[in-house]
C-alpha cells in the first residue's frame, strides 16, 4: 500500500478494514446508486462492486476541507476535455477499497475492459470518450494520483473508498483483504491442495492471534516479572494439546516456547483465578467482537442471524464439594460437574460463540436467556431468531425473547390437553395444525403440531395425498426425527402398574402412540400469522418453512463437541478457574472457525459451510505458531 493509503497509527490492518456499517455514514450521494447495478451479476462479487464504484455519485461535499470548497478539477483547462476527474476519483476510490496498488488496478482494467467502460475510461462505440480508447496504464494512474490530485482530492477519494466499502457491505458485497483473496496458483494434486491449505492456515492464524491477547488481561502487581503474553501463550499452548493439565503444560511450554521466563503452574492458576466471572465473560465478548468485525469484512454475519441457546456441562470431578453446592447442578456415580450456558450463531453463518455464563442453582431459564441474549444483541443487532430445546419451554422465556425483539422457535412439552389434541389430529387424519394466540405486544404466539419420527403411524391412510403434500410431509418427518415425543421419567417401583394402566388406556384420547405421532413447536414468527384458518396444503408448506430452521440448532451441539478439543484440563474444583478454561476454549474455537472461513474464501470460488480446516488440523498448525512476539 502506498504512503497515501497507508494505515493510520495504531491500526493493525488496512485503514478501511475496521469500518463498521454506520447509518450516519450514508449520504445522499450514495443513495443515488442504482440498485439494479448491484444485482446485475449473480455469481462474481468483484464486477458487482466495480459496478457500484463506477456508478457512484460524487458530490462537492465530498471535497470539503475546513471552510474551503475547491472545484472537482483544478487541472489545466485542456485536461478537462479528456477523462473526467470524477472518473479518476471513482477508479482510485475503488483501488483503495480493494487495497490495491496502481499496477494491480491497471492489470484489472486490462483484463476487464467492459468494466473499464463502466468507469468511463474506454470508448463504448458511441463516441462518449473519444480521447481514450484503452484502459489507463499503471504510469497514468500513478501520475494522476501523485501529481494531478491535490491533497484535498486524495483525502476525498479515501472518504469515497470508505463509503464504497459501506455501500458494498449494505448490499452484501464483500471487499476482501488481498491476503484472503482466492489464490491464482494451479492445484495439480490433492497433496498440492493440502499444502496450500496449510500455508494459508498459517498465514491467517498469524493475523488472528492478536485478537486473543488484545482482549485478555490479568490483574497483577506492578512488579511483575513474567510478561502477560506468556500467560495467554501458555494457556493457548495447553488448550491445543489433548488432556494437558497446567502442571505438565507449564513444563512443556517452558521447553517449547524459548521464552526466558514463563509462568509456573501455581502462578498461572493463581492469576487466572483472580478473574471474576463477569471479567472473563467481558473478555470473551471483546474477542468475539473483533472476530465479528473481521468476518463482516468478508461479507459474513451481515444478514438476519439465527442463534441457539443451550446448556452444557464440564468435565466431572470427585471428592469434597463443600462451598460449591450452588454451582454443582449435576452428579453421577459420585462425580460432580458444573454447567455453563452459551449462545452461538447457527445456520449458514460463521458459528461463533457469542457469550457464556455459569449456571447456578436457582437461576431460571428466563434469566439465563435474558443475560445471554441481551449481550449477544449488543454484538449482533441483526439477530432475528433464537432457537432452544424443550428445556427452555416456558412463558417467561418467550416473554424475554419478545422483549428483546427477536423471534423464538422451540419444541414444547405436551401436557394433557396437547396429548388430547394429538389424538384428535390422528383420528381426523390431519398432519399439521396451527393454533394462534393473540398478543398485546409483538407477534402472536403459535403452536404447531406436525408429524414426528413415527412414519408407520401414518401408514394406514386410505386416500393418498397429492404428491406435493406427501413430499412436504415426508420432509417434515425426516428433518425432525430427533424431536419425537416427550421423554418422561417413571418411578421404577410403579413401572409394572403404569404399564398395566397404559394398556387399559390405549384407546383413550392422549394415548402414547398418538402423542409420539406428533411433534409440538412454539414460535412467535410472523410468517405463521393468520395461518390457523388457512387450508391444509398452505399450513403444510408454511409450517415446514418455519420449523425446518430448527435443524440448524444442532450447530450448538456440534460446537460443544469441538470445544472439548480446546479446553485445558484441570484437577482444580474452583468454579471460576473451570469457567475461565471453558470461556478460553470458546475463544480458540471461535478463532478456528474464523481461520477456516478465511482459508475457504481464499481457496474456493463458492465456499460452503463445511469446515475446510478441521479442528485437529488447526490445532496441529496453530500450536507451531502460538507464540507472539513480546512488545518493545
């Protein structure tokens, strides 16, 4: 990057790369950009962004400098009959937004002459530009920027680049960092592809590491002797090795790191234990904010976001539990464990863990959802839908979601009336039913009955349904095979009696087969408003459209499985220390997901959401480069 487009002091990445969309940044000039130009290309974002740049309106107000208002063009008069100054400004604004040098822009114009015409550089055959038949050369671009642009015009070009970035973001058109652009190298073999993945992973990991150390801190005395980065490097080192504890990890890190001073195991635990739960949560969120900003730089997390909330448990421990009774919520065979709740992005977006909180005795599910959802919305204001399992089925939780302005979707428990409804539906041969309850605030609440996993329960239909209805119903059955009916614990001493009663009640309303035949969901999503009176086929289609989103909730379950790979093991029973280990594992997990995303963007034309860099590969490569250079 040339001196005129270099990053400001303190900026770690290019000067435009930390910009976040701010409604105040949009002005009248950019509102004039024709939206159809943005949509004119379906598969390649680069020409779409170029179209956006070429059609960008330029106002005199973009050139304001204190009290002065210079004209667009201060060149000699004869220059005014050639290429318009506005065309040069648009071109350089696009170059700056792409973080390109003049040579790269000149080559790009040469390879994309139809887009050079969009900017106004080459003759379009209608005599609109009779003074330049070819795209601009590197030398001409350099000359215009360095010799013909005044300082005010150069600054205005930078402002336009920023606005272009924001406008592209608004229309979901990423402007990638050249570091993460698709590689032009030919990949001739699987080994060559794997080598390229390794190289790109190392490169991206080096840029992602500071997200961790910039957000985490320790509360130590001023006479410290071991640099703080050593603590985070050591914790990262231990988290990247399976089943490594602080005691053995400290010795391994001291040998492997090459640092003169490293924390002892006892000092490491002591310093980390000083951090309160809220301080740890804040550091996790700060790191996640940085990762969100980086993901958004590549066009991710910019549309409506779906999140999931769930509860997981830590590694079990044994022995005395005095003093920790309020946070020990589970035990089995004399083994105890703590529980933590998280909120995570799910669906077709980067699956980042946004926040985590320890679950204590007496915490209601509504309080947990309120705390997690509130913090998540502070980071991602475009959260639209939150999904939870049946454990969070309560009116208080629904009220919390409505108060935060998000929609909820979760399976619901079946009580006597719901079980009776299942029998009524099965007797009537109905597959789907929507019940709607009015709400004074927000969207109405809906209860949806749909086929569960038991296909054979519907096998006796005498009249076959139309093909489209059958397909829709079978998709519902397939996608929600995991939901089924409610699992209810029975007292073992009454099991024989209950079995006899169930046999006698087999023909009564609400019997077990009828209950298992249907899954019950609840939501306040407006797509189902007024659907209770709709025809059967419309209900089938609309219910599937809404409820099919629930399958994305399993992203949080998969995340819990992966988190175990990043978690430092410990024999300590201290709940704060164990929570810190969990939260730090969330950070490493998030960094892995970001690294995987950026590697895929760099290597694939149309990246999907299956990991390209799996967790084991990331750990193997990252632990070779965990070290961070000590500050001066």
